[in-house]
């Protein structure tokens, strides 16, 4: 079965054929850095990280561009309130986004262009559009003439006449009220750049066309973003880029939202859903598991309870891996990921528009059989389940032995290994105390561990410990 992906533009799941064999170029609309990210903001980063990892697992060399929109009305406005330059506020929030992507295990982009670093490319694109009579300047603003581009509205499935006017100022000076601003003339006190049409700053849409074109070329494989970007942002990107004569993106992919009480998660919910805050309550690897577990085109209703439940699911998988590793002797060579061990059904599910829920069902079934094999000490079967589970988790960026989870101090290995060694020292001392019938000392050790949430269990294979969550 060939890899197939849902393309918003054609509204079909269709076979993915790269433009250049073995290579994939992806442009993902990144953050407009107005504020630090909440869980909803970060879903697209995680969804497209899974796409990227699957393409890599399929042998593709992926160039992944995710931009930063570091100037817009709100950034300028809020920076004014804080009496700091716009770039200072933008940088602070950009760092919060980078931290969130990293803490959730997203691979760093191949390149992360900032809008304000690409003004010459935007001017060049606008000049080209004006030359081709798709753009026009009015007193320092530059607009895109939507009626000049046949097919405007096709991505979002709308007719021009049904669309509302674009909210840009100077409506009466526009050829059509739906024409959108590619460039905005400077208002007093605002940051600006010089252009052939006077001083001003870029509109959002032109930024992404210019940056995608610069790093991926006139035609590239996949353009992505959240569902809310289809209109007007992506519609306008298509209009600008195609009117300039570029073929632009072959596939348009959109992830659904994280919702709270059925609504798109928003800043008005306060700070408790900021990624920085959530990862204080929930292990980052478990938050990633939660975000990955739904299909990327399905809405995901957020609650701490839902994440906690997902966390339990992840810990069941992790627990199986830990116990089998122990049983297999714990050698580090066991932790090498072998992609050939992934079950065919798992690959088929991922090839079918990244059907993660089905792929996870395969994974959980392998874990279930692995646990049964573990209980009955059928070593070969358990070992196969261990390798398959590890290979599948790796595709999701959820390999518990990935050093990134260890460095976050969550359920990570490094910390676990140190704790394991310490607990074993104490368990040996307890065993020695029991051998010399010093039960008071033995109980004191067990009670001490119990108080910090470490439970000791005597099993046929010797004593083992678990951490109470
Ligand atoms: Zn964009």
C-alpha cells in the first residue's frame, strides 16, 4: 500500500508522490509569537513532527521549514504597553515556543525563518505581482486583487461573492472589499521598512509565500498548518504564489484543534494550559502521547483527566518495556531500534493518512501479547514484542529511552537508572538485614522507601520495586 495523505485542496486522501525521488520539502506555518504557547498552539508542531518522522521512517530525506511570524498588530500593541521594542516581546515568546516544541520532543526544524528577516523577498514577490497586475499599491499599502486570480476561494470552497470583506483599512480605496493587504503603510511610531511604495511592514500572508518560496522553491511537496489557517491565510498564500507563476504546494495538510468544552482552546482560559505550566503537572512524554494519540484531523478535547488517562496508557507500554528489558538482562544493545520489527499492520495504518489510532491499536495488542509472554516466561515471543513495541514507539517520538525524555527528568531513563541503582543498594541491605534476622532494620528500610512512594514487591524472580504515581 502506498503512502497516502489527505489533501485539503483536492479533499481526498491521495497517494503521496514526492517531486524529487527520496526527498520531501515541508513548510509548516509556525507561531505568531504574541504570547507563550498553550497546549492548543503546540498540537500542529507535534502533528507535523509525526508526519515528518513517518516520512523519515519511509526513507525520505525531509527538509522541514517552520517559520516564526515575529511582527503583527498585537505584538506591536502589547510591546507598546510594556514599553519595550516589538522584537523584545517577540523574542521572549519565540523562546517559549522553542522550549515547548523541544520539551514535547519535536525534532528541530531544518530551518526556522523569521518574517522580519525576509523583507527583500517579500518586496520582490509584491513587485512581481504588481507587474502581472495581481497587486496594486494605494498610498503605501499594497493589496492583492482577488478577482484577478481565477480559483480564489477554491481551497476553502467559497465563492468570492459569498466572502466577507477583508478587515484591512482603506476599504473604499480597494478594487474589491475582499482584496487583502500584502503590505501595510507605517503608522506613526510603528516599526517600518523602506519599500518602493514607502515605509511600512508586511502583512502575514505575504510572509509565508516569500519564505516558503525562498527555502523550498517555487514548487514543493507539503504545506501544513492548523485548520483555522485554511481561510484566509492559506487561501491568500495560494493566490499570491500561483499568481506569481509558482506551482507552490502539492499537498495541503491541516491539523484539527485542541478544544476545551467543545471550543477552540484560547488564551482566555488563563495560564493553567500554558505548556510551561502543564508540564509541571504532567510528564512531557505523557502529554506528547496524549497529543499524538488522536488522529491529526480529529478535534481533541482537553482536560487534565484526559491527559492523565492517556498517561496511564503510555505507562502500561513503558512498564512492559521496562519489565521485559529487566527479564532480557538489560543490555544497552537491546535498546537499538530496528525498524524491520514494526508489524505490517502498523505501517499500513500510518500509510493511510497517518491513522495513528489504528496504529496504536496494533501497538497495544503487541504489548498485551508481550505481557502474556512475559508472565509465562516465553522469552523469544516476549523479546519480539519488545523490539516491535520499541520500533513503533520510535515512529511517534515516544521511545522512553530517547535521551530527550531523560533530560526532562520525567519518566526518563537516566534518572530512572540512578534511582534503580540506589533502590537496589537499599534492597540488598534489607535482604542482608533479614538474613541476619534483624527484622527491625529490614522493616525500617522498607518503610523509609514506602514513605517516598517506592513499593517493594517480593516476586519469584527476587524483589522488585515500583514507583507509586
Ligand atoms: Zn503561514
